[in-house]
C-alpha cells in the first residue's frame, strides 16, 4: 500500500539529489548558539587538501564565490571583461554582473559540453584576459586542451565546478584546475550544506581567509538551518511533489537572479558539509554506476546525438545529460517526464538575458553549439532515490520519444 503521502500527492522524482540525513541536523543545531568550535576552518583546510588549493574562501553561495573570483581576476589582469560560455547556468552571468565586468561569450561544444576551443581562442584574441570554464552536469572538461589552446593569450582561467561533484579529470576532482575554482553546495549539487560555496585559490595573490572567520549572524544561521531541514525532509519522491508544485519556489526553473551582497558561509552549513561528505561521496559512486548502466542500454538511441567525455575524465552524473533531437518537446507526456525527474537544460543562451546584452562586447554573436544545446539537452536523474521501477519507467518513456 502506498504511504499516505502517495494517496494525496503524486510521486515526484528529484532531478538531482544531495544526501542530507535528518540525523545530521541535531549536531548542526549547536552552532545556532555557538556551543561548538567554528567548523569553517576545518572545512576550508579539507577542501584545500582534496582540491590542491592554497586558500579556500567559504561564502554563502557559489554565485558569490564566482563574483569574488572575477573581482580578483580583474584586479590581477587589469581586464574589465570576462569570457563566459554561451550555454551555462544563469548564475554565471549574475556573478559577472556582480563583478561589474563587460561580457564576451564563447560557444560550447555540444559533443563534450566543454568550451568550443576555437571560439574560446577567438574570443580571447579580441583582448579579453579572463575566462570562466564551467563543466556542465558533472561532465569533465579536458583542462590541458583549454590551457594549450589559450596559451597565446594566457588568460586568467576560472574553473566554475559548481556542478562537478563526483567527477574527476586526470584523476583529480573537478575544482582542482584553474587559477581559481568555485564549488557550490546548493540543494541540487550533490554535496550540500543547505547552501554555500567555496572559492579555491591557487594564485597566491590574496586574502582568502578573511571572510571565513567572520560570523554569519544568527538570522543567517537559522535561515540555513531551516532550509537544510526542509531539504532533508522534502528530498523524498513521496514528498517532493509539494515544493515542486509551488510556483513561487520556482524549483526546476532557470531564472536570472540579481546579484546579492557577499556573505560568509554559515557555521551550520559548514558543519552539515563536514558530516554529509561521506554520504555524498557514496551517492556519487551510485550515480556513476547507474549512468554507466543506462548509457549501455541507450534506450533513445535513434533520437539521441552523441555526448563524449574527454579521455581521462570520469563524469559525476550529477544529472545524466542526453541530447535528444527535440529536447523535452519530444516526450509525448511531458508532465510524466517531469514527474520521473527528467529536466530540461537551460531555456536560452546567456546572450538572451537582458542583463548580459547590456554588457556584451561587440563581435561574434552566433553560438551554434549553445543554440543546439538549448534545443536538445535534457537530463535524467541517476541518484539513489531512483528505484528500479523508476528506471524502467524512464527507459519506457525514452522508447516513446518522438524525434
Ligand atoms: C555552473 C554554475 N555556476 C554557479 C552556480 C551558482 O551556485 P549557487 O547556487 O551556489 O549560487 C551554479 C548553480 O546552479 C551553476 O550551475
């Protein structure tokens, strides 16, 4: 018999899942009254060790970390513009706006989901000295190729590994490359503390620790605790239909958000991250195994176009990306697809955001790869809450796909 929730709300699968067992909340509660040592220095030290960084700056979100990385890069290079991928999370644009930089866009290779190297090179040759490279859905980027192909201009490379949890390239976790790298610990990023982000610095130029030691304030600590508790309790396909059905939460939607002031990570988030690290690593292993199994079955073969991780890279399968000829529109029953955790990629290129247009440098304004990804990309859930019956339903759904 289905549990009571199943009778009242239809089961709704999460597109991505970050384990946050309820038992971890109690120890985090102590930080509301500062009844335990500040966990943030321990988290910063751990990230420096695992990702080979000199300093780690812990802030309230990945977007804020990227904005700080961009400000530092602008100060180091004297550049007032940044090259961004044309197809990526809109928060990347938010960070460039927060750093008050002009924007040049480069195309994304629809086969690797990494930079179109020729387009990136051309963009940098026009005089831009900072570039953000953002691996998508845990698909690693061949970092050596990026460095080699941009050697002539030697830009300041920022690796935005917000979606990189569980993925490696050349045997190292994503976030280990670039003069600066960004991690996100938001809800759908594989490893969560309710929210939060880390800026990992390898350029030895700065003042990384200064914000970490600042208090986040009781209101911020309580807000993150409540958010984490909500995520922990509602991250169950039996209950997820409730928040997913509330339009003002905008779950599963990509919206442009205005920049917010820079805030330190809360102690609550840091404690949760330290305690959920092992479950998150196990979860990533599950995702990778499931992605291998599903790729081997290739149920939408006739409608899918190839995606290829680089040699030496292991995708983290945060969500399994597929390129289907008509994207979400090809599913005869799109509501059912969404209930099974299928999600669309980004609804437009960054070029279509008014906030980006106002800052766009003159030059090439066609992004063929990015446009293809807007049309075609969908993702499937690979996490441990996907049950065998869900997988069969997904496979069945892909077999009915209309290309
Ligand atoms: C590529 C990328 N960069 C940055 C961010 C921003 O991270 P946060 O949600 O922690 O602000 C995201 C979040 O979705 C992302 O996908």
